[in-house]
C-alpha cells in the first residue's frame, strides 16, 4: 500500500484500523480544545495562565489545520472510480472534486474552526463544538444532525435560489435608498449604510439606527418590508420542506445536475422493503457510497433522511436521468409485492431492458471503466432466463431460494439455522475474489485451496469463469484452476482482492 493509499484509508475509510486511530486522535484533540476553551474565562487577560492556554490553543488549531488539509487533499473524487480521463481532465476532476468536498456542510464547519488562527477571528473557536456532530458514536442508532445536513445538501439548489432572492432585494433596496437620500440623510454616509439598512429591513429586524428621511425613501422602505415578508415565507417554506423530506420537482432537477457518481440505485423500492436497506447497511458504508431509491411513488414516510429519494418511472428511458443511472456503479431492481409475481417480474424485466437500452445511447457510457452492473430480483423462476436476456448480470430468485431452504431443512434438520447464521449474522459469508499473488496458475484445486487457506484463512469451495459465468463448486482435487478465474470462498469478511 502506497503512502497516498494509506492516508486515504486513514481519513476516509471507516473499515480500516488507521481510520479508527485517526478518529480517536481527532476526538481527543476536540475534547482537549473544549477544555481549553472552557478554562480560558477563569484566567485574566494577559496572565501567565492565559498565555499558556493561548499557546496550547494555537497548537491545537494548527493540528486541526493539518488534519483538515490532509482530509481534503486525500479525498478521491468518485468520478475517477468510474471513468477513464486524460491527464488534464483527471487533474481538473481532482481539483474540482476536492473543492466540492471542502464546501460540504461539515467540512465548512471544520474550515471555519481553523480560521480562528487569525487573531481577528478568534471568536470562531466556539465552532469547534460543532465538530462533535461528525463522530459516528455520538448517536447510537441515528444521527439527526447528519440527516439535517443531508437534507440541506440535497436542497442546496433551493437554498441557493432563496439566498439569491435575498441578495437581489438587498442590493436593489440598498442602492436605491443610498441614491435617493445620500445628500439629505446624515445617517446615509456611504453605500454600505444603504446595504445594511436594506438587510435589516428585509429581515424585519429593524434596529432603527438608519431611517429614511424622504417620502420616496419611505416608499422604498415600505416595499422592502413587504418584500421581506415574502422572503421570510420563502425561507420558511424551503426549510419546512427540507425537514419534512418533501419531494419537489426542483430536487429531481438538482439531483440530475449534482455530482452523484459511483452510487447504487434501487429501482422499485416500496413500503415494506426497509429490510433491504438494513441488509445493505451491513455490506456498504453509506457515507462512502450513496444509495438512491428510484420509484414511481411519493417518498415513504418511514424512509431515513440520509437516503436520496427520486420519484420517477424506471421503465421509461426519459426518466432514468433523474437518478443519474449512467453514473451509477450498480442498479438493484426489486420485484413489487403489490401485484402478482408474473406482473412484478414483467416490470422488472422491462426495467432491466430499459436501462441496458439507455446505456447503449448514453454519451458517457463509452468512458466508463466498467459497465454498469444490474442485479434483478425475480419472483417466478420461469422468468429467470428472460431477466438474463434483458441484460441482468445476476438474477436472484428470492421465493425459490426461500422455499428450497424450507424443503431442504425438512430432510436435513439444522440446515436452515446454519445457513441463516452464515448469511445473515455475518459469522461467515460467501465471497468472490481473484487468485492471490504467489499462486502460479494453472494449479490443481487442492493445491490452490491449501495455499489460500494457509495465507488468508479462507475456505475455498470453488471457482468461476468471469467471462462466461460458469461455476464449479466443490470440484475434484485434481481439477485445474486456470489463470484469470475467480475463487469462491467462505470467510468472515472479504480477504481476496475483487475484480
């Protein structure tokens, strides 16, 4: 592992030991900085204790500055995990990707905290208290502040529009009053006074330090007051919709214009499918790879706020761009439980076919490093081949798997319990990985199994050809394992590199 990979893992990959060490160190610095901040009022300005606390505080701020800078510099834009880009395009993506990352709400809080190094901005030190919100362990089950941040991030186009309205009103009102009263109103000495008056008036604060002196000035003030009422109503509506996760058409447009890349799209999600997200959360870090739910219904009320919901019909090519399908890494197509299995499978097959058809026409598809992966759920086993013919990379027969397990455990008691513990509890699971380095293929299956077992502790149970998808489970010991195949193995966690 290179130094760059190690730093990326230490600051961005929660699955690594290095990340846990860094987070523990940051947590310690935050607690120490809060202690310094709370102790400072007990020492008089300029005293020996105050000077010591200020030195400690500056050291802590410099450490925070190093941490924030390293976090930004080691961030990897998700576009580079999907697309091959020329050197100049890669450099541009690296720069703009890091800028977008630095402008996310939590990173902005970190940056504002570091600005306290400037003596005139020492008051910003109190913002370090907000860094407590970034820890994953502060809330055991769900972080409401993280959900709020996700809501603001998803509605940033709406907030940009609202602040643009506020800015235009402030500038127009401030300039108008300044031009009208600069020669007759002693309180209006410069343009800054006009802008300050306009902002105070439009927000209905009304300090009274500047008041119009002419009739036309009062008319301008009246217009600003009425405009302020509408502006406040606009902000109230936007914030209300954000907190209630209302799905607006402008949010769909904002998502289409956003930078979501390498995300997972779930088509056909509906009420009662929450278990799918629970299982996904055990396999995927939702902070590293976002999950977008795409369906023709309104957002389910029970859906957690960190999931992006896009309302649309995945069986129509014109709707797929809403979920940025062309930029996704994986699409999961689930079968509906509201209709008969044959009808649900027909919708699934049509969705898969529509996605494959759209990808052949997408201008960005040719730049992908890997084709988009589609996993389809089929309820009736007769439709498996149809789903594969439509373009599914993998087909899961959920009903048949469940019924087969029930029938098998009737004859062989204990099979169902063992399978459930293996698959659902995470003690052991089935993975697919590449041949480890140091194993020269072709080699017999027995020899490969022994070497992998000795070096990684994995139990190899078979292998598959990634080109044809042909699998051999529990083959003979003298069966040759050829170069380029993938191993099927049991382990508590992924141990072999994946393709």
